[in-house]
C-alpha cells in the first residue's frame, strides 16, 4: 500500500508539467516508479484521446481498479465505455493482451448488445449518401434558378419591352418556376422516403432492444429509456403516452449513482413533458445510503461604480474586499483600454478621476488574482 501511494505522489510534478504549470530539472526525487513495468507518469505527458490506451484502461480490463470501493454500477459504466472504445478503435486490441482478452470476454455480453442498440440509434440520422448528394445538387440548382427568376423579374419591369418580348420572358419565367416546383417536390419525396426508412430502422433497433434480458436496475433503466426513445423521438413522434411519461419520470427520479446514465437521458426526455421539473440528487441518493458532495459556490463579489453617470470623479464599490491587490480597467466603446487603477487589498472603496475622459459610454472590469471579479458600464457626462 505504501509503495502504491508513493508512486502517485512522485508523479504530481510530472502532471503539473503536462499542463504547463511547472518545469523542473531532472532529479531522483521526481522519478516515476514503475507501474506494472511502465512509467506511470507517461500517461499524463503524452497525447490524449479515445484512440490511446491508458493505465486506467488496463485496470478496468483486469478488474483491478484501485481506491475501492467502486460501486457495481460505476464498474458497469466504465466497462461499457472501454468496450465502446475498443470496438471503435480495433488497433488498440494489439497494444496489450489484457485488452484483447477483455474485449473477447465482453463479446456477446449485455454491454455489447447495448452498444449495438446505441449504434443503431445513431444510424437513424444517417441519410443515404446518394440521397445527400442529390439534395446538395438540387440545392445548388434551386439557388441558380432563383437567381434567374430574380433577373427575369427585373427585366420584366422594363417599360420599353414589346408585347412579344414580355410574353417570351413570361414563358421563360414560367419554365423556371416549374423547374423549381419539380425540384422542391423531389426533395420532399426524398425526405419522406428517408423518414419512412428511419421509422423502419427504429423498429428494427427497437426489436433488438426488446429482446435484451436485464437483471439489474442500471440495465433495465437503459433498456426502458431506449424503448421510449425508439418509440417517439426516433420516429419523430412528438407526444408521449401517459405510460411512457410515467416510465421516464420513474427513472429520472432515481439517484444517478445507482440508476446510471439512463437517469440523465430520462431527465432530458422528460423535460419535453415538464421542463420545470427538478431533481434533488442529494436526497435521492441519501435514501439509498449514498452521500453526494456538492461544491460550494463562492459568493460573488458584486462591483459597481457610483455615481453613474459620473462627471469628473467616481468611486469603485466592492461588496467584499480583495485578499490580494487587483486592477480596475476602463475600456472605450471599441474595447481599447483608456485607464486603469490598482485596487488595494482590504479596501471596499476606491476613488478615481475621470476628468480627462470624453463624454461617452465606457465598459469596466475588475480583475483579481484568479481572474475577472466583476464588470459593468460607466457613462461619463459633462
């Protein structure tokens, strides 16, 4: 245990270096110990992305996650994410034997089946490439025809045209309008066929989802949300049945740490029914013995300038004094800095002179050590 703890402490400088926070000379005190015959810290300094393998991936694959206890639901989600990553980037299977073993073990599992259903849902929005090419070509033709119609209408306004010229021009415009009508009808037919194909695809995916056998809450939640989605949104059905609404709310009103990501999907769908519904995760999870931590938002330090409008002098007023010196910066209408004053620490009021400024509307910012504290507008009048 002590060895593992030391390995992670030694890598903190390397992690800081990876995000540009710290640089240091090579020294034994900062050396990263071997982590399963690999440099533990290398995962923080290399390229990052879904097509790379990290130490965490290997731990998930071998079911050797540290810092237990992980809930079964968390492990289920992590394994699902890793399977998806390996399925979409097969080359990663050759990087470590454990990953290939994990992928083979997951094949035929419920996680793999849900991945198939997820892929099917994404495919609902893929139009046939030939249809897309035709629609794009038709759009260009429509734009060209509209330009010709516009030019023809301008010519038709010429009072010097003879009757014969007017009739010929009207016939030409009629041809353009018929071509526009035909293209619009083709586009409407193509989109209707695509919508029909989408419904058929949704039904196929829905049948696959319906055939999945689930035993855990997190699994049944995902299956139920898929069912509702494939029966409504996937088919462009705008209304939910009372039964579907009740199913969505029953899942949405669960602790996400037990119900999984399907809880958030259910909340997103239920917002189409009642966008004002709120969920108290702290209370929902506490009922199940899970204590959630909530970050405490720091109280904002509101800033203002008085009087406003001002003539020759004004005062910057802070709700709270600063722990370190800050800066009050004034900008003109185009964003150019015209004045700045230091804001001393422990001073809630700072007077400044604006007699040299022309009458106009200005913008100001108050910056502290951690960034922008507040901003506003100041009008200078004479």
